[in-house]
C-alpha cells in the first residue's frame, strides 16, 4: 500500500511545558495538510524530552565513585557517566569514548540515549535525557490530537539507534500509541507454501526510520513528520513490545 511521509515545517524551538499537540496542528494548518483516519505523527525524542523538561545542567550533577572510576576508564566526563548509570540497568560493553548500556526502558544503546546536541547550553553545559515513559507520552499526545481533530491517529516517538553489526544510525520507535508495533507472520506461509516460523515485522521501527529520513538528524530543524496512507488500526500496542526478552538475548 502506498504511503507518504511529510516533514512538518515551521515548528518553533520547543520549551518546557509546550503543548506539542497545538504546535503540530498549527504546522498542519500552515502547510495546508488534511488529516485522515490512520495518519501517524512521528516526533523526534528531543522535542518530547524538551517539552517534558528532561534537560539537566551538568553543574547540578555530582559523580559518585563508580562514575568517577568508569569515566577514567572510558575517558568521558564523570557527570555524563553518572547520568548514564542513573538511566541504565546494565553496562553491556565499554571502551574509550563509548558506553553500551541497557536503558531502564529496556532497550540497548549508547550512553542511555543521553545527548548534548541540538540543545541550549546558554546556562551552562547541559544534557538531555529520554522521556521517563515514552509510551505514556505518545498516548497523551495521541489523545490530545484525536480530541482536537476527531480523527483516529497514531503517534510514534523516534530516536536514533545503532545496530551491533552495521554502521550508521536509523530511526527507532521508543514510544508508540495507536500503531500496530509488531506484525506477526509466524504460522503463515511464503509464496511457495513453506511455513513461516520466525517472520515478525517491526512496523513501528520501519515507520520511524521512514520518518527520520525526512526529518533529518542534524541541522534540518524538522523534528516531526506526518505519515499518511496506512490503514487506521485499533490497537493497544506500545513500543515496549519491541524489546527482546532477556532470555532470548544471545549477545548479553
């Protein structure tokens, strides 16, 4: 089924407490776009974190002994390492300049998703943490958008993730509401009638990646996109479904 992805232009620099639904709908209106049932709003994690006041000043962070020792080992700022430890449950890999951890939200990534790019450092060196509960953030935003428009909509909160065996980042869904996250084809058959035993399609990450291509990840200032043309779905799926259970993780 054909679908389209449109980056939403003209969004302002998001501040703590901003109404993201109002900002998105204002962009839709300015661009002359028409919403239909099944449309999906994809938002970069950064604007959600900014709206939820997840930016912290490093001057306010005190590194403990574990963070100090680990910072010396990987040659990173001890305060940043303390934030990584606070946001993580396990350190899986470490090397100079890099910490691969399991975030409290369940996924594995570099530096617990903590970033210092594209944020204001006017008041001192700062860092931006992920939303506390991205699925809940997506659900609240979806409710506000649907209430304002009367349409059946979806919301995906995206972040940039690396994969162990491939170079470069891709968009990934860390929060989702109103979107079929996984499409399970196990038990079905391929075009030759052979039973499918492991085919599980990650729709949320695929949509997030498509949106990220249009939004960009550096200086584009396009932190949201509208995906249109996919069928509307009534689903309670969340992005938590994407995390592989620990007993199936072969790379721990």
